[in-house]
C-alpha cells in the first residue's frame, strides 16, 4: 500500500508556485506528482503498477548529478563504440563533430535535469555516450540501446548529423523512452516513440535558444540539409507534410491527421510517417497554452511518458488519454491545460478517453 | 531477373529504391553466384534500434525484410552491389 504524506491538492499548489526563489520546491512537487499519478486513483490502460523502488511520495528528489559524457570516433568504419576522443571535462577537440556531440549531449542532459528533475536519461545518472564518424557517407543517426551514433552525411543531400541539436535530443530521448514507457518500435506505439523523440528534441532546441512557442521553428533537423535541397528540415510539428519538397527526396510524406494515417509495412509500420499526427497534437497544445512549450505542454507529455500509465503497445488513443490524465493530475480537471490537451488531440482526429476515476 | 532493394526508416524516414536487372549485367554469372550464397533459413528479426534503416530485398519470388544491423555478410554484399550498380548507371 502506498502511504502518501503530501496530499495531491497541496502538491498541485506547490507545483504552480511562480516565485523564482521557490523554484526548487515547485520542481520537487511536480516530480512527486509525476511519480505518484498511478497511485492516486488515476489509472489509464492496463499497465502493471511500478515496483516499490519506483514509488516516491515525498518532496525529495533523486540526486541530480552532472553529466558524464564520452565521445568516441568510429573512423568511418561501422565498428562500435570506436576510439574514445573526448571525455567529460576535456577541453574542446579540433573535430567539430566531436564537439557538437559533446555539447548536444550536455544540452539534452541539462534539459531533462532542470526542466523535469530527471537524472540523465534513465533517471539514475546514466553516463552518456556518443560515437561520431560512423560508416561511409552515412546519412543517418540512431540510438543503439546504449549510445547515440552519428554519420557524416554524404555532403550532397545531408551535412553531418551532429549539426542539429533537435536530432541529438531526438536520439537521446529514445533512451528516455526506453527507460520509461518503453514503447514498442512498431505501428502506433512506434509512431508514438518517434513522436516523443521529436517533441523532446524540439524542446531541447527551443530551450537552448530561449524560444517561446511563437518564436520556435517547430522543425526537426533544421540545418541538416545542404543548400542543394529544396526544404528546410526533416519534419515539422507545426505543419507535417510541409518540411521539404525536393526533386530528389520527394515531398515530406507526413500526415497531420488520423484521416491520413499511413498503413504500410515500410519503416516498421511507418513510425517516421505517422509520428506526424501526435507531433501535431503536441504543437496544438503548446500553441494553445503559449509561453515556453517545455513548461506546461512538455511537462504534461513527460508525465504521461514516465508515470507508468502507458503500456509498451500503447496506441494513439491510449497516449491521448494518458496526457489528459496527466493534465488533470498536474493542473486540475477544469484547467485550461486539460482543455488544451483535449482540443489538441481532437484537432488531429484522435479520441481522448475519460481517465478512470 | 530483377533484384530490388528498398530502404526505409532511418532518422529522416526517407524511402529509397535501387534495382538491377541481372540479365543485362556483363557479370551476370557472379550476380547469380551471390544470390546462391544468400541464407535461406528464416531468421528472427533483431530488436529494433530506433532510427536505423529497414531494408526490403526482393528477387525472383522471394521477399526478405531485414533491420539494418542484420544486413551483414552476403546480404550486405548484395545490397552494396545493387546500390553501386544503380548509382553508376545513374551517374
């Protein structure tokens, strides 16, 4: 049985404190609410309750340590991890890819630490590893379960993949998802996995630039394309389907609404295509609430992802319901935040259930 | 006979296709030899690694879908060769 010392209404009041001097108190209260939602009678889907070690119902948070980064160089082979070229605290290397990876890991770590009180991607101070110069003209970056891996691009269509902070944030966020909801990388759950990475990738970049919702580009991979390409970026949360339109690459194929959901056996069931739908839902919520998107919309999404309310096979509707439940827990049933979340999902054609009482 | 390689997924989610008509190749015998070296047993797919490519390879009446990290050995040889041949043809 979970004995909660601090009742939810008090945590909610503390969570919305605006006095900068009380910011650590507000952050601790939010962290506690995120962890406690499944135990306060708000259960969504059929997730098994987290284990005892996950329960936290006091105002203390886990030790939030500085990042511990290691960058390796694969020397244009596909051997991982490669040769270590920069460790935590080392001064900048002469290789811009190494420095971009190092700095991008730091920015992403800082984002999760200061915005959500998360201790590295596993919330247990996991060291961060990246490998650069993977492969030959390799137009890609990926998360292999333990590290981020970056290619150099081919120089014709793509520049090096470390050049975009939203891409670095996207890859690390796959680690956050792996260590929380662990959404299966297939079909709708996979599209959600992809979308969560796009959302947090975009937010990491927005926070580093100090951009509000109105100022933000809402693009993933801005800066990756060479000047040859007719297009801005890989994806747009604001306008899925409009990120690029190029002779060689074709047109951005992302849908923005469930009516255009792509049924395909490509790409593990179209995970990079259908992510456009939950991406756009997030954008609509953020735009409705205004301000800096990571503070409320981002917190709602992070709470839904990490509080145990999702199963690995969650579909869009289950995720939508989880975000509504999170908004209720954080801000109240009749809050503008809860309304914005419902409107966001309605706007992309995904039904939002009533969270179980 | 055509060999068609389709690559999807990856961080950018782009779809690309390469194909070779083996009978039109000057070295068609070595293509045939490579096809005979492809494993025939069904292999369990590896756990997906986010943002890695997915390869679909089709020839004759066979269709195989492999995650990038399993495109090794003769599969890798075939995919690389199809891409290089098509890229040379396009150049």
